[in-house]
């Protein structure tokens, strides 16, 4: 059976699941070695395939964690930033600069400098509003699922570095863990931001989820032990369905989007 037919079989199985109680078995998506994929159809059940439980640096998915912390504040204030590619000691992955960005564009294009600037500003406010130790506790609380024991103990805010927006391997997750995080009721706002800022016009080959478009946040992350390689993340959803995909190699925007579209059977 070809990959396409397997994929369509999976998409059809999803369609049936959306319409009726989940059957005990469903056809698994056709994954390649090293890929991990987790999906929920909004029924509270998580289906995990391939390396869905394997932890890896989370790359730009970290920006969705920041949206949980500060997204309402930033979009409410209509923050803007002009990315010129470098700022002080920081460099954006896009050395040419992203130009003028708002929250939506910074999220879509994963502008590290915009996020770092807004985070720095937010932290100044936290210190003033409730003090250093409470600010630290707040940040630790939200990032705990992704930190393990890698953050040195302390009472002060950790130094702001690109690691907090997805560089390096301080922050890690697995497809299943990130999906479960997105499913938590207090993350509903993150999903709403995804729908608002990251929605596409893609629909299924067979339109199974209704009229709403899919939204996707892509991410590119380092591969521990291989400085020349990157791995790809895609997190997204449609309606109450949510998906998270990790590829062991590749760049989120290109390889990640190609694979998630194949797996879900999406067309333009
Ligand atoms: Zn930028």
C-alpha cells in the first residue's frame, strides 16, 4: 500500500472518530523512522505514534509557552518590534532581520529578537509589580514541564538568553508531552492565539473537520550531539483537534510542514 493511501486511511479514520465514539483500533499514520506524532480529537484521548514519548529540545515551541505567560498582555497592548537581525549580543536566526513585527508576525516568523525584547520588558514589570522572587516563581511554574532539573536553583530571575525562546537544549519536550500541555484547560488561550495568528487555508483532502482552517506553529531545534543538524517541530490544531509532530532532522517551516500535511492529508 502506498504512503498516500495509508495517509488517507488515517485521515478517514480521524473523520470517523470525529463523528462517533473512538473504536478500539484505528489505522496508524505512516511515520518514518525517528518521527513522533501525537493527536487528540478533542475527546480527551491521546493517540501517540512512533517516537511520541521521546524528549528533544523544543525549539520555537517555547514561544507558545511565552504566549501562555504574556500573550494576552502583548496582544492587548499591541506590542511592536523592529528586528534588524541583531540587538546587543543577541542575533536573530534571520540575520537580515524580520523588519517590523507585531505578536502575530513574530509568532508566525519566529522572531527571536522580538520575543526577547518583549520578555525583557515583561520581566521589568514583574520585578516592579511583585518582586524578584515571585517573578522567578511565576516563570519556573510555567516552564517547569520543559525544564527538568536543568535550571540552577535560585531566588532571582534567570539571565535572559536565547535559550528561553528556543535556542539550545535548556527547554525540552516530547510530542506527547507537548500535546498534553496544550490540552490542559488553562492553555485554551494558547490554542486561541494559534487559531488567531497561525491559521492557514489548508483543508483535508476529504473535508472531515468542518470549515475551520488548521493552525500550525513550526519550530526548528538543535540536535544534541550534532551541531550541524536541526530537528523540526509542528504543533497545531483545528477545532478541538490538536496535533504535535517531531522530525529527528529538518527545519520546521519546510520539512515539518511538508510532513504534517502528508500525515493529515492536507491540500492548499
Ligand atoms: Zn527577527
